[in-house]
């Protein structure tokens, strides 16, 4: 059981933002931008004016300090192992936690990690932002636990510090990373019932709540980093894993800023008791210069946060994403001091069991990360100096200056944008370098031709606009899908779906009364199903070319279909798109065609696999298992051997294995990857390092 909760499982979004507002009509220390300006202002005062100003500053700063001390933001990510039925989780005894002691394998995975790092550049002013990451998963390390520090970014051989590169496109980045892993651990047990705090070595664990089968506690960050896992013992001494858990970093104002606030308060209180101007100035010079920009940044963040809080269009993960962006822009403000852990167990908790690192090893390495390009030729950028957004091209040249309140790309072409704050969609006119507003209430979905675009309206119905303006298909449909040369339109009528086929200029081709429709846009055809569950075909022009008479009908290549007829859906054959049969239904299984060949399976006792050509003829086989072609090769298994065959059926390479099991296969043309026994091979069977 891993204490790290990975995003992508389930999300719990919590915001606790505690503000005790300080309001004062008299100008105060908070209104001053620099230490020198403040000292100059105070030095110009005397007598009652000086004392009044100092009192105002003390009250204002005390209120601001209280506000900062109570400032907490958390975004929680949780995982639940329940079945969603609401029933109590079944109690199953679990094994005690263990660590991985294969340290050579850990080092090997770290070396692999260093070769596969990439980064994403987010164009911004005055400086771009960078995210370093990796898509690979490793069996012996958790990449979430690797601390990566970006040192410099490079473009065409020129180096830039991370915070000095603006709208210049980087091509690689130098990073340092550190990974700590446990070599030994100790077990710490305690009964949380009725406790507010538990001491462990020099740390205090704060118990927020402790129910019969659940507990929530805050651990100091250094302790949490050493916390490997947690289990519990029930009253009968049965060891339990948690049935649900979450871990939430508690973000607060950085400790150094709060310490500066406390220090300045003491200085001001001491100054308020002095009468000598020189002595006052001498004491005021002890104020840290960094305090004033920190206060200004804090107020700036508050303003942006309140705008986010009032933006009702942002919900769920969009709100989380935006909050993270705001926090990243003012990251110098924030610090992490504690981690909130929430656990639930399938039975009563007699003792909570924590497994804590006792001895650890640190691996530190350097690496070069390559950029991951965003496919879109245009994207939004932020100018944080004015808190506005604009558009840049693929070279980060400004196309639209930063002028919009909150702009995000709405499609992969980068030609449509949404200003979430103003609730306005735009079309990018690249030639004239303009963002053309689209009628309010319309939201871009996708292009269906060079001048026709699918939108939804404020009622969530979909329609089609010509040149983002003229309504071609009215907004009265639930779905519109372009298939071949026609549009399949779906609307609900008295709780039932009704289908129509129309041309791109809205001429009715086919009113599909009483039929169910399955579109296959990649093949440009529609499969129709009547009330007797018989299947037929509509071609790319909307014409019914095969009447619904088949029990199986599915496109498997351009102008080729798998079919079954009569009452036997297990016997399959191939027919053309006009209904002409290529083979009789005599195969138990036929897969889609890939590079001219389809895997088939016979119905004999051995259920052997082979390959059909587009004429429906078996060309080579028989194999125990066979997979589709990619890059001119296919993986097969027979006679206890994995082999690659070429398009003539010749075995060209063997791939060794120890444990028989279905290989993991990613079929994407020549980037095909086979994973067998944990080892990866490319489409031609060459090992991938």
C-alpha cells in the first residue's frame, strides 16, 4: 500500500481559505511598496501624527498577520476501495507492510527514468513556466517521489536560467533530480481514540478526528515524507489495510514571511515608545526589505483568488487547474508545513500502525529533458504582469497581444478559444490577427468542414454554423456526427431517440424512423438496427445499401464488413459495402484489417488463428495466438515460442519469454511496442532500452 495518492483515480476538491479582513481608512504600512518609502514617510511625521500612524500600522499589520496565520488551501486527492454499494467493507486479514530490498533494480529504474524525462513549456510573460515529467511507469520506484529541479533551459545551443526565458521556445532542459528510498523502517503503533496529539521522536502528530473505523490526522511534512505506509489492528488483533484513504498537502503562507511579520510587529511596537527621530529611523531600518513586496504579492493573489471564487463557470478540475496556476504564479508566497491524512478501515481501529523510514539511501543524478511539443499551431499565453491572455503561434511569436481576461484553447487546431471569465468564445482570424467573437451562448465543439462548425447553445443543444455566424443546422439536436458525406442527427422525443440523416446544407436524406443507429466515422458508414435486432448498412452518402437482415454487421476495412446471418452469430464471413459476399460465414472470429491482413480464428477443436487477405482467403497460419500487423510485422505464438512474422508469413525473429501470458501491445504504426516478461520491443522485435 502506497501512501502517495495518484491523480486520475477520484478527486475530492476542498478549499479552506480563511480571511479575517483588515480595513482601515487611514493609509497604512500595507499601502507602501518599499522599505525606503516607508521610512521616508514615517520620518516626515512628528508628535501626534507619528503616534497615530504607528498605531494604525501596528493594528493593520496585526490584522494582516492574523489573516496570514489562518490562511490554508488544500486540494485533496483520494482513493476508495469500496464497491460503491454503501455496505461495510469486507474484513480480510492483510500481510504486514514490506519494502523493496532489490536495490540494484531500484538503481536500474532510476537510470531508465533519467533517459525518458521530458518537459512542457507554458509560454508566459515575463517568464515561461516549465513542467518536467515522465509518462513511463516503473516497478521499483515511484516517480511521484522523485524531486526534480530544473536548472537551465536551452534553445539552439543558448542557455537560459529557468526564470529568464520569456517567449523563447526551448528545445531541451538540464535538470537535477533526487530520489530517496528506504533501506530499513520501524513500526509505530498507537491507539488514536480520545487523543489530540501523539508524540513520535521530535514530531507531534495532531489527531483531527478518530472514529471507530476512521481517523484523520496532520503529520509534519518531514515526518510525512518518511511515512511509508499505514495499516490498523482491530480489537481481535487482525491487521487491516485501509478501505479508503486520502492525503492532502496543507498549503500555508511561507514561514519566513510570517516570521518577518512577527518581527516587524515587535519593531513597530518598540518604535511607538520612542521619541527620538534618529532612534526611530535606526529601529525601522531593521525591518526586512523583503516584507513589502511579499505583502503586495499577497494582496495581488487575494484579488485573483476572489475573482476565481466568483467565477461560477469554473467547476471541478477546471477550478483546481486554475487555482494551481494562480498559486504557481505567486509560488514564493507559499509553503507546505503539514500533510492531512484521512483513513477508513473495514473494522474498528484498536491501534493505528505507521511504517516509518529509519534508514534511507539517496540517489542524485543529472539528466537532459527533451521538450514535448504541443500539436496545435497556436495556443494561449499569459502576461502575468497585467494578468491578461493572448495567443502565440508555434514559435511563440505573439499573434494576439495579451488583452483577454482568461483565455484557453478550445480545440486542437488552436483556432478557437474561450474566455471563461467573460463567458465568450472566439475564432482566431490568423490572417488579420484578430479574435472574432462568436455569438454569446455558443460553445465550440469541432469543425466538420472548412467552413462548417459544430457548436452547442446555452440550452446544451447542438447545431451547425457556417463561418461561425449563419445557422445551417438549427440548435435542436442532442448530437450531430459527420459520417462520410452526411450528418447523423439525434434528438430526443418523448424519451426516445430519433435519428435523421441530412446533407451538410441541411437537406433531409433519410428519416430513420424506428431504427437504432451506430455511426462508424472512420469508415464513413452507419450500421442500422431494426426492432427485430437485425442489422443493415447506410453508405457514405446516406443511402440504405444493405437492408437490416443480418445478426452481425460491422465494418472491418474500407468497403469490407464482417457479417453473420440467420440465427448463428458465431459463424462470421466477409462482405463488400454493397452487400456482395466475399466469403461464406465460416469463421469463428475475424478482427479488423491491419496493413491488408485480418486475424481470423477457425471453429475447430484447437481454435487456431491465421490471417486473411482482402479477398477473404487464408494466406498463412495456423498459430496458437496471433496479433495484428504493424510496420510490416505481426506477433504470433505457437510451439511455445513468440515470433514475429513478415507479410509473407515468414518467421523473422524469436522473442524469448519465461512466463506465458498475453503481451502488452501498443499498436500505433511503427511506434508499436510489445512488452513480454517486462521487457519492451519495438514493432520489429528490437529491444527498447
